[in-house]
């Protein structure tokens, strides 16, 4: 499944593989500039060099509606951030957290940004501000919705806690889209810019194979060690740990209740296969260092 988001603004603060500061070249491969109504996309990455927009929120670079000139009239331009759902925690529903910083200087209401998302490859776009997808984060998440028109007069933080109306599994592709729209009057204002975008995607879970009932793994997700509980399986069984491609990365001879050390394995999805000569059971788990 591909999850698409259409965003005028999105931002963040968290683990490095979720953050985009626009200063690290490794992050820029996730950014796609996408013109809409005109042949030229006004979004650019670089240091802001305008009258009002002259400083990034952090370090040097931002993503901005032109680094030097005012935003063009009669234009709709977007950029997309590609991402893989990375947390893999199991909840009753998937959740997406989006945080970051924005600065806006535009004609109020006539020139503005907006945020949407799509769960069907961009065929249907849904508003992030819709009450239908907000308010589901009952454990105290705070939303600070951005006002993407008029003047913010400085960098402002924003955040969203969204429950998309569809399942989302670990490492599903998530695309976030940010858009700015201007009318036909060129007012020579600075436009819109973002910095320190952060995306945190809580997947609905890891699909289990049919023959997983004989094994219990805890904790799951795993950080450094996990414990196995086996049901109706011989204690002289053999145990294999395989990665997401099915390659065996570790073997354990015999069962005991000692913890299993996975500190040497990189973060990702793995499976434990327990074989006792007559039958076998397989259980998936997530390593998240």
C-alpha cells in the first residue's frame, strides 16, 4: 500500500531517519519538486535571501517558495517527501505524527498553503485538517495547526496527529505533499518556507504467518534482547532467526528461557522459526535499536 500526503506544510523533530533539515544531502533524495499549474516549480532548497525570509530555523538551508525572489502570481506548486512507515508498533489503528517549523508572508486568504493526504496513490486527496482524521490520539498528543496564509512574523512550530482511514503496515511507502497557491496579483511578498520537517508513522502491525500460535516473543518490538515462550514444542528443537528476505542470520540449538541477544542485528523485521522434527512454528518480530 502507498500512502500519499498533500501538504502545504509539514515539519518535524525526532530520530535522524525521520527528520529532513534540508542541509544533509542524504535527506534530499526524499524530496521531489512537482510543478502543478505552471511549468516551473517555485519551491527551492537553499539559504533564504529575501527581505523578510533571511534566516533558516536551523543551520543554513530551508525549502522555500524561491530563495531570492517573491513567489510568482497565478501559480500552484508542490513538493513531495517520500518516507517508509518506520515505527511498526501495534495499535488498534495506525497513526501519523507530523511536526516542524514554518514561516509565512503572503496576502491573507488569497495566497495560501494547504495540507492533504491520499491513501490511494493520489487519486483521492483528503484534508489533514478534517475533524474526521483528528482527535484520535487520546494519549495526550498536542496539535498545533499551522496558519499558512497572511503573516506569521517569525518561525512558528506546528504539529499534527492524524489517524488515516486505512491500514498502514511497517515499511509501507508514505508520501507527504506540500502545496502553495497564489492568485493573479504579484504582491512581491516572500511566500512560505519550512525547516526541520519530522515524520513519525506508527504502523498497524506486522502480519503474522498462520503457524505462529506456538511462539510468544516479548518484548516486541525488540531493542537488545527478547524472550521466547514455546507451546507444545519439544525443548530440543532448533531455532532460526531470519531477516525480511528470508536469510538465516542466527541459529539457536535447543530451547531455554534465557534471553536472546539481537544487538548485532540491524533494525528491521525478522522472524523466528522453531522446528522440533515433526512440526514448526514461525513468529515475526521487529528489532528497533
